[in-house]
C-alpha cells in the first residue's frame, strides 16, 4: 500500500522511523543514478562518524560524592535560624572558599554514522558532486550539526557541487542557502538545495509542502556532460514500499512533526477522504 501523501510523508519524520528511511534513501538514490552516470562516473556511499552525548531515554548513572554525616542524624532541611546564621557574603577568615560538592551524572557517549553520496569521476578520481540527506542531528545544536556545517564549508570551497535534500520540517535552517534569503522562497515545509561549483553565487532550490509531490532534481556532473535527473518520487516510493511503513504507521494519530493550521486542515480532509474510500471498499 502506498503512502497516503502525494509527496513526503510527515510520519516518517519520527526519529525512530527516520533512521531506517534515511539509510534506505541513500542506497536507493545511488541505485537510481548509478546506471545513468556510468561509465564516466561512479556513485559511492561514504560515511561521516562523530561521537556525541546519548540523548536516548535512559536512566543515567549517578555518582554522589561522600559527605560527613552523623550516623543517626536524619536528613532534614535547615531551620530558619540556621539559614539566617549562615555566613553568605564572606568566609569567616581569609582562606579561599572551597567548592561545594556537585552531583556527578554520567551521560554515555554514542557513536553516530551518517551516510552521504559522492559522484566521482572515474578517470581522475575527483569528487564531482556530493549529495547529502539531512538528519535530525544536522539540524539541532550539537556535534552532529557542527560536523555537518564544517563539511558543508569544505565542499563549498572545493571543486565539487553540493546537493542537499532536507525532508525534515523541524530544527534549524541548515542547507547552504543563507538564512536571510529564506524570504525569497515561497512558503514551504521541505526543500532541496543545489549549489554548483561553477556558480557559487546561485542556489537552485526546490520547495514543496505536504500537498506537493517530491521534486525531480537535476544533479550536476562535469561540463559538458548533462545533468542526471534524480527522480525523488520514485525513490521515495521504493523506500516506503520496501520498508513496510504502511504496516507500522498509525495514520489515525497526529504526525510527530508539528503542522501549521493550514496543513492540519488539509490533513483532516485527506484522512476523511481515506476513511470514506475504506468504508466503500
């Protein structure tokens, strides 16, 4: 059963669904463009590794430093008189103050791997185009975003073109198009941004919302070779069908990502139409 949405499915923006969808999207994009760029080029999957604090819902280990307490003394809040007599403003003598003992919370570090695609010229071995599919860690503050922005700058100062596919409606603006030019774009939820090496001052931006199909994107190669067209709608359908998302997603519940009032109204109409069709069947 296909996705009920004509383009990007907002239910796939859930972090648990996104990891598998992201991995499949990279593989299927490579498979889609590989036969169309050979033999002069080859599309390869690369990975970017980084370590960050684990943000999963886990019970953290606590280490509480030792304090000298009388064995039989109950742990009570200080009295008003004791609080009033506490010297807050300055120590009793000229000795430097001693730091209070903190609670120490151990947050395990997790290794993250993010895949991306490179189109490489077979004869020279040069990277011609980098294709990035943005992840949640690229769009929130942290090591993942720092590493992504660093890689983005390196590509924009290299001899390679950059294609960024942003199918996540939440988080910070991350694609290479400067944020102050967002007002030049029509209202949208998702975007694809292409920056060609021969013209760094021009950005080709594909914008689309819930009611729009995914774009077919022109992927740059080396001149005079023509662009190769990435059929994102076909790739998305392959990811959705092979991932079995129709069996796992509960479309009667609100999507994990926030909707605007207009998007919410459109979604209600879509769900009502699906329910009407299901009732007839």
